[in-house]
C-alpha cells in the first residue's frame, strides 16, 4: 500500500512550501530532498554540482532509495528527479507522485535563482528546463495539481486527491 506522497515539479513551483504545510495538516514526516542530499553527502547542493551534475544526480538517486524506505512521509523532490527513471520507479512503489504544475510565467516572476545551481545562467535556462521536463512530469505523475492561484487551493486539491485515493 502506498504510504508516501512525493511532490515533483519545476524549481519554484511550490513543492517545499506546499509540502511543509500539507505534511503538518496530514501529520506526515516532511523531507525536502535537497536538504536530505546535503545531509547524506555532507556538502551543499552547490558544492555537489561543482563536481558535475552527474555527481549530484548520484546522491539524488541514493536519497530516493533511502527516502523510499520511510513510512508516512511527504517528500518534496528536486526539480530534476525525473531525469533518471530509476528514481521514479523506486519512489512509485510506495508513493503517490503529485506534479505541482505552476505556469512558467509565475515561476519566472518570483523564483530566486541565486541558490539554484542549474539556474545560475539565468532565467532563460529555467525556460529551457521547463520545456525539457514538463512532459516528463506529466507522464510520471499520479495526479497533476495546478498551482496558479492561491497556495491554499493547491493544498486543498491534494487533500481531495488523498481523500479519494489514499484514505479509501
């Protein structure tokens, strides 16, 4: 039986904010995957990327495997988790994958790119990532939640999905 929720989506789509609020409301343990990666690697995400994206992705896959073992958890994944299908396969075994779909224009208006290694080349890079990843997010998601208005609305949509699918 699936006992976890994994939020996927673009950097700046609201995964962490929604995840923290929702985990409290549902009494689930909250894990931010980037924070978890920093803990297991003893390096910051930026430092991991300095040794190459592949280095970071290896730690991300390790984090997926470890977090997949957690029970009653809500995981806010990194935006690139879908770059390796094995990540999704590991998580899907016992997790509901929810894509937080936020329009790129909304993300561009307020995302802080300074602490995001893949976005250091500017907002054009974010648009390119969006174009590369959007269909992948939709393909692997069990549910797609629009985050284009109030964050409370997105949270309520997720709670409705959970009510009808998880708490049967």
